C-alpha cells in the first residue's frame, strides 16, 4: 500500500511481510555484497540514457523493491532481485523517452520514419552501440574475454561459446574469473558519463 | 540479411555480466578492490592481507572495499525519508524517497489512508499537523 505525504515527494509505504523481508535482507548485505551492488548499478547504467547516474539506478531499485512495485520471488538472492529491477528501470527509461518522442511526433509519422512504432528510438540504438564498444574496450587486451563477450551478447550458452571458439572448459572458467575482477574493478571506476 | 539490434545485444550482455558480478566470490571482490587504477603493486600486496582467524580464512581488501560499502550504504539510507532510522519496519510503515532523476515525471497524489493494523494514518496525521503548525498554516 502506497501513499504520498502531502506537499512532499516522499512516499509512505505500509509495511507488509515482503517489505520486512526485503528491508532486512538489504540491511544484512555485507561489505562485499555492497561492492557487488555498486558494480551492478554501474553496469546497468551502461544501458541507460547518459543523463542517469548509477546512484539514481541503485536508489530507484531499492525504492521499487520496498514499495512493493516488484515482488521478490522466493529462492532468488537479493542481489539478483535488485539486478532484475535495475534491468526493468533501463527498459522503463527508454520507454519513457520513446513516449516523449511520440508526444512530439504523430504516431503515423513515426511509422513512416522508423518503419514500425515498436522499433527502438535512434538514441537507444546509438547508446547501446556505444555501450557495447565500451565493454569491448574494457576487455581489449584479453582476446578470450572478447570472444566470450561476443558470445554472451549473441545469447550463446557457455558450451556453445567454447565449441565455437575451440575453448576448453578450463580456459572459459579462468577467463570468466578475469572478467569478473575487471567488471568489479570497473564497477568502482567506470565513468557514468 | 538480418538487422543488427545493438540494444538487444546490450541487454543480453548486461544480464550475463550481471550474473558474473553476483557470482563473484568475496576474495574476487577484495582483489578487485585492491586492483583499482593507480595503485602500485606494493600497495596492492599490502592491501590484500590474508590472515588466519580461527576456522575461517579472512581476506582483508584494504580500505577500498569498506569505503565503497559505506558509500553504497549511505545511498541506500538516503532512500529512506527518515535517515535517522532507515527502514525501521517495526514502525509499520516506511517513508521512501526514490531517485528524482528517474521519477521526475511521476505524478504524485495523496490517497486516503486505510484503517489497518499497520496503518500509517495516526503518525502521518500527527506529522502533517506538526508540519502545518510549523509553517504557521
């Protein structure tokens, strides 16, 4: 149950069992979990319009978790749950940007311009291409990581990636570990601009 | 020939990389914290101190992990409308302040308050009354 305090942007949420569980899980996050959370927020910010920062994404994810707009599925770790919310924030932001364009341009004009009203906005396409390039640059010195990145972006499974590039399971796992460290490191350093 | 859709590739990639971050062990997190740009090898070595404490092997990742954790903790606490007591679920209600940047265009509305055991009505009304008195109506 959600209300807004008069004359302020604060939302007042009546606590139910789910909220209690989520609030306690967030309060129990260890230092390492919080570092992971920052890295996740930085990562998902890559999928957002440049004006949105990682702190915005993180705070909005916590808010949506606590206000009940997203249900916490049983057996899903809290970090995975929050990461899922950040993903939907990305989609929402681009959908909102799209709606703003639609207000300015009539729907039939959009069909003429883009071929389909559901096609992504040019901004999103450009932003995504730039973000993919940034991820590639991050692993530029690691050819095996680049192969894994390309495979993951195409939606391939680890077995398919190994088969495609003649990579052993051990090579794959070792590369993944290097990638994790790079991602965490960059979660601390990555510019949000 | 199919069209390249970078936004779909990106979302798939971010999901996969997000899973990697979640799966990272505590040791990997600490190591990453000590490998931040600009640190010398000697500084990294001294920062990763592996110490034996009872049955558990503890790895200290230096102050970087603690600093980052504190930064994130502060951000999370700032979500609460009551920073002195963030997410005190015992009150029966919590105040939330989401990101203004993201919620910028959300329409705020005041809804009637329910009469439930966990209802916020009394404290809310008291707070509202106090605010009105302070503002001199």
